[in-house]
């Protein structure tokens, strides 16, 4: 099944203006470090699911000593990511591929770590994805995710309004659902760690930038109509973050080794 591209150049430009070159999710290199915290990455092979335009994968290759394969559904993003890896001098250990939804074309037990940063919130087939992650991970390997999740409450009108303003497809789940899906796939020692307080502060800081010193550069880059739309989009996002309806956090689990109980 073909995928309809959702990230146009204007949206990508907007996200990079806020989150930094190559990044389409919050936190920049610091968030990459949090995703990999405590994991041995030197010389390891990492799969980055939903790698976008490549910022996190390139950071893993440059600063964490890993060989990285990034995958994404959108070919234009993959093309930009490969060009960025070449420009940053890491193309020999950081490559990107376009994939279709469904099983991955990777051999069993061929990766040490699987990561994703802010991408799986758009995936409706998380159980399939986690099953594939389990298959391609070596025994003892880890899956480590940063994502947007929801509270236990039914989605509000405010949340649906933010979806409309964002213009992307969302499939939000709770921490409990994430944990259960990872455990069903076979992962053990599954943990979740909430980071909503951190991103709430970040979102308010970003809003100040968007309505302050970044507003004129944003207008110059994407036009006033689109800039005003993005400011309203951020306002709508802050509403659901401040209400506690939308959360951000980390989920992690390990593929058992034969010696593990």
C-alpha cells in the first residue's frame, strides 16, 4: 500500500527552525542522548524507525559510535536524510531507506538496538512494528522509544482541533498500552518514563520564540499565512499538554537472551 506524504517543505522548514537542523521531533541531540542513555552504542548497529530527515540518526553515528540504518515511509525525507549524512561525513555508517508499512526487509537478529523518536505516534500498526523489532533484534538487544502518548481520558475536542491544525495522522496510545504491546511482542524489563514536565516547559519556550524572535524569519521562510497557522497550531498543542491530555515520554524493553529467565 502506498503512503501519502504528509511532511511538505514548509512544515519541515518550520520544524527545523524550532528544533534544529535535521530534527523533526523535540530535544535535538540531548534527546537522542536520553533515548540511548545507559545503552552500549559503540560499534553497535541501530535501526531508527521514522528517521525523517536524519538528524537523530546522524547524531547517533557522529556522537555515539554507532552504525545506523534509518527507515521512513516518505521517500522525499529519505532523500534529504541521505544527502545530510553525506554532507556531515557519516554516509559510510549512516544510511536511510524508504520502506512500506508491514514486515521489514531485514534479517532476523541483525540489529543491536531499535529506536524511534516521535514517529510511532502516527503508526496504527504498533503491534506489527513491535513484533518486527523483536524479530530483527539480537538476543539481549534493546528497543528504546520517545513518543507522544495520551492520557486515559477519551480524546477531547481540543485534541481533535490540534490534530486538525497539525495536519498529520495520529494514533495516540497510553503508556499502559505501549507497555502491554511491547510485552506482547516478547520484550522484558519494559519501563516507561514520563517527560511531560520537560516538554511542557519546552513547548511554552517554543511558543515565545514563534511569537517573538522567530516570527519574522518564519514569515520570510514560509509566508505569513503559513506562519500564523503554525503559531495557532502551537497554541492548540499547548492547550492539550497543559490539560494533561497529551503526554511525552520514553518506553524501553529488552529482547531476552537464552540465559534470561
